[in-house]
C-alpha cells in the first residue's frame, strides 16, 4: 500500500495520477537524498501495477495477493531488482564466489523484508556491464501472469560509463509492457543521454514529524526517543533508524572531543581520538564501516549546527542541548568559510569510507584536512 511509503505525498500524487490517466513513461528517474524511500516507492509501484485485487481508482496494492507477495519477496517475474555486485573477474562468464553469493542472498532478503534497507555487500561498488547484458537477455523473455514488468536499477549512478552506454540501448528500445525505474541520490553522475530518456521524480527530505511518526509506528519507540532521533536524522529515515540502539549522546560527546583534541596539532592526541572514534576491534568490516559512517554523519550535523550559529541562524540548530560547546567552537574559529571547508572534508571522508578504504587512514586524512580547514 502507498501507506508503506513514509511521507512523499507529492511523489505519491504524481505516480497515482500517471497510472490513473495511463500516462506512465517508459522510464522514471527517482532522485533525491539517500534514505528517503526511492527504492521503497519503486517496489510499491511495481506491486500497484500488478496487484490482482486492485480496483477502481485507488491504484493501490493490496499487499495480500500472490502478485504483491511475490514482488515484495523479489520472487516475481514481474520485477527485476538490479543493484551493485562484487566484480566477478575479468572473465565475463565467471560466477560469483560462493561466499559472495551467500552475502548477496542475505542482503536481498533483508531488502525484501524492509524496502528501506540499504544493501551492503563487500567489494560491491559498481553495477557492471555484465549485469546490463544479463538484463537485456532477461527482457527478451516473455513473462506470464503479470500486467507490467518493472525493472528497478537501485543506485543507478553506480553504473560506470560503459555500463550506462550499454543500458542506453535498453532505454532507446522500450518494451510496451516494461517500466524502468532508476533510483539515485547522485543523479548528476548519470550520463546526460541516460537522464534525458527518463522522467525525473524528485524525492524530498522527510520532515521531523514524518520521521518521528514512522519511528513510533514501525519501531515502537517512545515519542521522546523518536523525536530525538528524528531531529538528528537530517530528513533521512534510514539514518534515524541506523542510530537506534546506539548511545547517540555519548557519540556526540566523543565527536566534540575528536574536534577539540584532533585539532590540537598533536599527532599523539589525534591517534587517541581516532581510537575512540573508530569501532572497537572485532566484528565485520561492513558493520564497522556503518558505525564510522554514522559518526561522520553526526560530525557533519554538528558542524552544520556550528555554521548555523556562525551565520546567526540559531533556529536551524539541531543539537540544541550542546549550544554552549557550539558557541565556544564558533568563537574560536571566527569565519563561516572555515566551517564550510571542514564540512567538505567530512564529505570527502564519507566518500572514502564508502569506497571501503582503510578506516584508520581515512580518519588520519580527515584530521589533516580538518586542520587545514579550521586552523590554517
């Protein structure tokens, strides 16, 4: 049901209207910030187009019929869900390693259980040209028992130029019974020729109230806990949910310590703060990476609050309970441009973490860049 999608009233209206008037394009581009429901909406659209019990002008999936159930479980011929995979080898006919296959199955099952789940697979950083070729072969086969085949390319910007050019042929030769949905939080990474052949539907950041309500309804959080996480989520439901179970207040204290001691120009103190910032030993690399991403997101949010304070936009501050620390930080720096440069350094660090580089070296590089931004 469309109620499965958090917020995004404008997007729901666009999609319902297109179905109601028979104006669905050959391809959509769902663009917008990560964690706002682009994949979830694409899956919901596939269910609505193929629901056995859909009737009248509701254009809404029942979530109970065999078609809805199969699509939700990624077990329907009406749905192709394409995502990043590890590179097999230089041999296009090679198979994924057994360990990789098990992880891919596990991650797809998690995504099927929760469309807001972000797939995380070791060494999976791209959608490869072999996947595009396999998709074209699949599309050549007819499907039975479905009204419309829906192909979802999740994080479509992870296709390199070669993959995108190969996929362009699919966009240029649309099948009447097929709808393609590209989802991306970085649509500018797509080739102009690809973007020009899609209809862009922009997803908005979610409001604090929308995230708060979703956390209370879906995760059974108290209103106080849901409100706290919703304010820190910066409009992204998945970010709020990722912080559940963490001692976020303690993490923010460690972040302030990281900034204070890490910028003391003492490499020994910087190493100590990096040790506190990084997850403890043990656990899978992906889990550690997710924790580091989460802490970097909190660091970026804290710096944005400092920028708001420095530019006399106090109303925009999220970490209101840390106003004293923020004020001290701003009084020491003086100029907003320094904070902007620091934010850019954190963004670069987050990008390096996503590339699965060594976490300690990423954090040391961040220390160096923060020193250049804030102290030079």
